[in-house]
């Protein structure tokens, strides 16, 4: 299996409820290494650029408002098959569909306020990591 890196975000609903440590424990228990991490406050414009691919979707404006509503923790996770593994740890987008034990099953409040983001493919992971981190900040 290939070692990969993926971009993870602990979203405002989770940072507000002090869940950063509990979510990070799930990543680490699954064998994902947190090789970079910072807590930042996004502007709505910065959130909008990050989620540009969803610009035509009906939930886009609400999503950008939400992502700028409180601090987020952006992080790079590294490990074997990290992109798919992180998606497994996260659970389905809608917490009602998320498997037991996943982050979203345990912590998400709704399909929008669903506690975590994770990249969905190698190409998007590379773009999303570069959006938040410089090469000097990535120490594997
Ligand atoms: N989202 C939403 N309503 C929807 C679908 C998605 O508010 O019907 C939000 C939700 O926060 C989700 C994000 O938009 O995590 C990005 O959607 P995507 O389909 O990429 O889901 P993800 O990759 O996060 O599981
Ligand atoms: Mg997605």
C-alpha cells in the first residue's frame, strides 16, 4: 500500500464543542499520523475558495458561512492509503448514514455541520494541502 497524505479539517461545530482531541484520537487509533496541524479562523471568502467545486450547489452559501463561523483545525494526515482510510474514519457525509464508531456518527450535528472534512482523491489532497500548508510545515 502506498503512503499518502490527505487534508483534514475539524469543522466549527466540533471545535466549538471542544472535540479536537477526541477526533484526533480516532485518526491516530486508525494509524493516521498528524504530520501538520494548525487552528485558524477562516473568512467566508477563504472558505468559499476552498469549497469552490461546490459553488453551484444549493448549500454552498450556508456551507461557507458555517466554515467561517468559528475556528477550524486544518491538518495533514499521513499513512498507508490515508485518503480512503480517513474517509472511513470520518463516515458518510450525512451522519444519519454514517457507520457506528465513525467521527460523523458520534459527533456530527447534521449533514452540513458534520464535524470533519477529508480530501477525496490524490489530486484534490495535493491541492487542498497546498491551500493551507507550505512544504516547510510538512514534517512526516
Ligand atoms: N453539505 C451540505 N449539504 C449537503 C451535502 C453537503 O451542507 O446536502 C456540506 C457538508 O458539510 C459536506 C460538504 O458540504 O461535508 C461537502 O460536501 P461533500 O459532498 O464533498 O461531502 P464530504 O466529502 O464532506 O463527505
Ligand atoms: Mg467532499
